[in-house]
């Protein structure tokens, strides 16, 4: 399996929240985000968020 680069542009407030969450766990922001993405329930949580967003905007 190869590697790829993911670049994100995020709001300053969100970045600060990520820094705080990562610091509580003694992690870098990058490690915290990667760990969050590989959690077993991420796919389910992501799909739920997409469904709720679609419903909010009336796309369902």
C-alpha cells in the first residue's frame, strides 16, 4: 500500500479545538486526525453525518 498526501483548509477555531483534543491525548494534530479517521466506527459516523446534512438541506 502506498501513501498519499491529504491537505485540508480549516477554520482557525476548528484547528484550535483539534489542537486541544490532541494535546489531551499527548498527540500531534496530524496523529489525532489520522487516529480519528481509522477508528472502527468512522465510516458509520461519517455516513450518519452525510445523511443528516442531506436531510437538513432537503436532498433526501
